[in-house]
C-alpha cells in the first residue's frame, strides 16, 4: 500500500520543467503527507493540456451517497482495477499523476514497534505515482469534490523486505501517455508494467514520522534501525 509520502517544498519549483505544468501551491508540499489531505495531482480535463490541481487523497466514487472522506480508498490494486466498480470506469479517461519524491512503509519488528523506512530515487528526484481521479457531485446544487487514489503493485526487491505492496511509479517517458485520453484502458494497463521502481533506494527513519503532526525534514533523516528511538505515535 501507500499510506504516507513525501514531496519536499523545494521540488515544487521543478514542476514546470519536470512535468510541464505550473508549480502547485506551497501548502501541497510536505515531508509526511497523509491520506485525507489535498494533494498535488496532474491530470487532463476534456482533452485540455495537463494541469496541476489540488485533489482530495482518498477516492470518493461518483455514485457514493455522501462525500464522507474516509481513508479506505487511498489505494487501488493495479491488478484488479478493471474488476472493481469504483475504478473500472476511471481507467479509460480519468488517469492522473501524483508527484512525489519518496514514500514510507513500516517493517514489523520482533518485540518492538514497527520500523519506518523511506523509499526514494537517487538524489531524491521527483517521480510520479500512477493514479486515478474522479468528481463527486450528486446534484448541481452540491459542491463538487475532486478526489484521487494511488495505484499499487507487488513490492519489488527493494521494498519487499519491508512490505508486500508498494505504490506504482511510472517511468518519466510514459507519463504523458498515461495522461493521454486517446490511450485506451488496455494500453494504459500495459504502461503500468513499465515502472521505475527498480531504481529505488531506502533508508530507515525515526518513528517520529508515525505522527502526522511531524512535518519537518527530520521525518526523512536516516537513523540506525538497531539503535534506540524514543519516538512513538500511531499512524494517522
């Protein structure tokens, strides 16, 4: 799964060059971004060029009776999205990129709290999760809510010692195709197998990241996984 990720504030200025879109608001950056917040999302509406928008992380299906913002649809398994009612209709036209520079997973420990690890590219360079998005608006008199979910896949050799699943990262050269509304659902699925995950690096970080109140760069500072870590806190 992917329940927490990073997008350093300094990376926002690189959006025009890296993704060809305007830089998002500083409020969309963070070193410990949890579900339930508005996140920077790159998408195309009605055939227009890509743009960066602020979407709620945690997909609210268009057919939902309410816009109650729960965490349960923060991820979608890439292997089964065509079989799931909430996602199958989105794969053809409602694909998006969710920019990031890292993500966290937690490793179970014998007789100790789980150890968090930060996964990132060399140099913490920007990349993009493959995502889906939708708009919830049951009636014209109700304010619309745009929301998104991050696709996940089986963990690669770098992540699998920590967790069995991981967010699906697209290679830069297929990002434009993923957003292209002319690309059909079947071809879009083929792009998902060509990910950049093999380039990931990892480092253990403090359990202070467990608390979403901790938003500083110390959330990604390396620690000794065998050393003492007084930080505690529950996820979310």
